[in-house]
C-alpha cells in the first residue's frame, strides 16, 4: 500500500511529462483547419479597386487558385509581399487577394506603393467572409483545387521554402 502511494503520483508526473514533450514538438504555425478537403466557403464580394464589380467562389471553379488574406495595416503582410509579387510573376496559378478588415482606399494605396500580385483583390471590409474562412489573423493563404475544395492553408507570412516545397508541388499535383 505504501508503494502505491508513491507510484501513483510518479505515474501521473511521468504522464504529464509525456504530454508536455509531445506539445513541445508541435509547430504553432500548423493549426489544423476544418476547411481542408472541404468546399471553400461561398462568397461574393466587390473588387477592391472596383466597387461595381463582384467576384464569387463560383467564378473561380475550374481552375486551381490561391487566396491570400492581407491588409494594409498588417506588418507581416508587408514582410510577405515582395515574395508574393515575385511568386505571382511566375504565373504558377492565379492569386486572389482578400483585403481583410481594411479601408478600401488604404488597400488600393498599399498595392500601388508595394506592387499588386493579385489577379483580383476582393474587399472584405467588415471581415465577414474572412470569418467564414476561419481567418483569425493576417496573412493567411489558401490553395483550392478545380472543384473549389480547400487543399492547403498556411498561417503567417509565406516563405520561399513554403512556396518551393509545399505550394508549387501541390499546384503541380492538382493541375496534373
């Protein structure tokens, strides 16, 4: 009985250490998305640079495409932006922007200043479409297949490694 009094706390302590060790191995940028392998949320938004023209999910079906969520007030977006501009010039796939919780004029001014990598940028001033996509911070990037199914989500600024090792091979596979 005396041994059980000492072994039980020791076993609980070892189990707790196991959970902590497993948690330390997780990458905080790899947040599983409930959207992966599910249809992209429906949306219809006006274009950032043309409030009279709208674009929706249905308009993008039939092609592999990327959605990059960004804002003019986002410091990490500014860090990511030159890479996104260079990537879009390679014409690997159409890159659409989702200007999230921003002012229309500030977003247009930002693209004019830093370059516009987007086939089109959608204006989500109140963030409601971003919420449907599960966005909780910017930048975030999604890749969709031809049927409009979400195949990949990246949280935070894109890196050359993510583009080279994840996005480009995925796009080749989805287009193949």
